[in-house]
């Protein structure tokens, strides 16, 4: 695991829970402890890549286990900590060269057998492949007319930009749907089109090219966790999983073009 993504996550944790990482029950919990345990859990539980995408598959479910009082102390400082950590785990995974098939789920769990300053992290995959043959094949989304759930882009690790239109232009010019302040990005660099329930990426004859997961592409069917590099800008494509049985999604519909 590269040290730079861990250090960045540590900084984000410090900002998320400002002042919370102080002496708790006579022992010190540091942002670095949580960042390091999360990164180790990701690395130790990653699945092997395959020829279609050699990046290791990071686990998508994490449980941070610590003393009950320490857990409540952190949640009082930042009640949305699990939700916000999920966003930062996407950055940690992509920055360290892993891929994600699902948005990470983060849980804080109490274990009062642990001392106040101790914690550990468990990680696992919520949707495992059935056999090793399937593990070596790229998983393709079914060809349906249903729109992806909550598709969005993370631009350089910033707040997510929702994709609510069937056709979106991305580039430096002001008439794009998503405008990037990057001199190395073309005025009209790429286009996203919703086709058969998936967003397709098209490079629109850009000057510097479009790269997905390190490979230069002219067009590409986007999947959750794909990392797009254009100019000096990094975009990560993410979408949510379908609701479980008995639940309904409340996202606005997006029609194909």
C-alpha cells in the first residue's frame, strides 16, 4: 500500500473529527491508527485482478471495531463519520491502484473487551464471485434499459457530481455540462452517453487523450470504480447498488439517448 494515500486519508480524518483524536481513557487514538488499519484491511483482503483489469479488487465492506465509549466519542464529534469515510475510502483505493465494484460501506462497531486506545478493522466483499474462472473474467453489467442508480463523478477527490442527464459534455469550455479548470484538458474533451443502462465514455478528439485505468481509450463502457485521467485531472466514476428486496430507489430517472 502506497504511503501517500494513507497520509492523505489521515489528514482527511483529522479534518472530519477535529479535536477528537486526543487522550481517550488514558490512551491515545490517532487518525493515523484508523487510516493505517483501513489500508491494511484493504490490502489484506483484496482479490486478485484479471487480464481485463489487472488492478486488485478492494473489499467494499469495513467494520472499525473499538471500545464503546471511544466509538461514541468519535460519533459525537462527527455523526456522519461512516458515510464520509466511505467517500474517502474510494480515494484511498483509487490512489493506491485498487478498483472497487461497489461503494464502500463503513461501520463502527463496539467491543468493550478492547482497551480505550485500541482498535482493529475487519474487511470483506459483499458480493463474492462463485468460482476462480469467474474471478479471471471482467464482470459486465447486464444489457438492460434501466438507468444506473445514483451515477456520479468524483473530480480530484472533491464532492461527487451527480450525472442526471443522458448526455454530458466534459471539458474546459464554459458550455460543457461539467467544466474543468485544467489547461491540459481540451475545450471539449469527452462525452458521456447513457446507452442500454450504462454510461459510455467517448473521447471527442481531445489533444491530450483520455485514459481509463491507465489505458488510453477512444470509448469505454464505464463501471463503478473506473479511474479516468484527462489532462491533470482525475475523475472516478461511481454508482450505487440496486436496493435490496423490499426497498425502492428514489433517484430521478435518466433516459437513454
